[in-house]
């Protein structure tokens, strides 16, 4: 299985970006970048393709689903797996995220001490 | 993604717990400022109808931030109240500031959040209380 080496986390909340960076930093070999908006994420991903994108759903301007659509529309980014990080976890919402092409969902609030494990499990599921 | 040796993982976990505790302390220290900022926006809304949309946007933005982060630091009820205020502000913006029902909902949501500020500020600092805390419950960001 391909190893997960880089993650791009996108969230307009600086506190949560910091928590995610710290939590995923438990794996010292993982490269973690964070962005404050969908537009910044597209730019960052174009500069250096991440293995995995973790994407907040509710953001101003370009929200999570719109950002995912932009990734899918850009040939160089189209195949990057995208996982939504959100509290919108009603069955209908999960179904909608799946239909949009999300590779998975991580529920908010999440336990930072377990986030890395959750990401690993999702990565294995994506590439299993 | 490599698995670090057990000792290194334990060390990293300890470091992470400390870093999260510091973030939680900083969040709690900001609560008073957040409350004041919301109160100022709410007072401006009541005082000047001409600037109501701008005040509502300030309220919505401040509530959105709290809604997104409070539960991560163990303040789930504060986050839920902030979510209600965020939705009420958005609704009032959509319906227009002259809509009495929307304004009433906004007032109720604001009062509810203000009460949760009291409860949160009265609580002792709790370190990296994130998920699994008794106060933690699913949010609706």
C-alpha cells in the first residue's frame, strides 16, 4: 500500500488548524500543511500535490463541497482523495458527501489524540 | 506513514497533550473578549438600524468562530448556543432586519449564548478537554 506522506488541512478556524497540525504531527514523517480557505487550498495543492486533503465543510466564500468540485475539475488535482471534516454527519449529509465524491468523513468535534489513527484508517480504506 | 518507536510515540503524545492544554487555556482566556465583541455588535444592532446588516454579519462571524471551536475545547454547550445565534443572525440577514420574528429569534439566541458564557467562564480551566468530556456533544457546524 502506498504510504501517506503529506496531508493538506483546510479550515477557516485557526484554532482547529493548529489542533490538526499538532495532532497529525504525532507522526514525525508526515508533511502537514494547513490552509484557511478553499481558494488557498487549491493554490497550495497546485504548488505541491498532497496525498490527502482534509476539508472543512462550512467555510465562507468557497465552502467544502465547492472546493471539492474545484479539485475534481482541475485535471492535476482530480484524483487527490478528499475527506470532509465536519459535524454534519446526519445520514442524508453523509450520503450527499459521498455523492459529491468525498473519500470519507471525520466528525467534528474530533479527539486530537485519535485523529492520526482516524486518518490512517481512512487512508487504508482508500487504498485498501 | 511510519510507526514511531513506542517511547518516541509516548513522548510525542505527552508533548501533544501539553500543546493542546496551552491552546485550550488560550481559548478560555479569549472567551471574555469574544463575549465583549459579540455584546458590542449586538448593542450596535439595537442602536443603529442603518448599520444593521454590518452588525448582523459581525454577530454571525463571531458566533460562527465560537460554534466551530468551542466544542473542541470542551465547551460543547457554548458551541451549540453559538451555532443557534449564528443561524439566527443568518436568518435575520436573509429575511431583512425589519422581520420581527427573526429579530425575536436573534434576541433569544443571543441571551442563550450570553448565559453559556457565564457558565463557561465560571468553569475552572480544564486543560485539553476535547472530546469525551462530559460537556462534549455532537455539534452542528
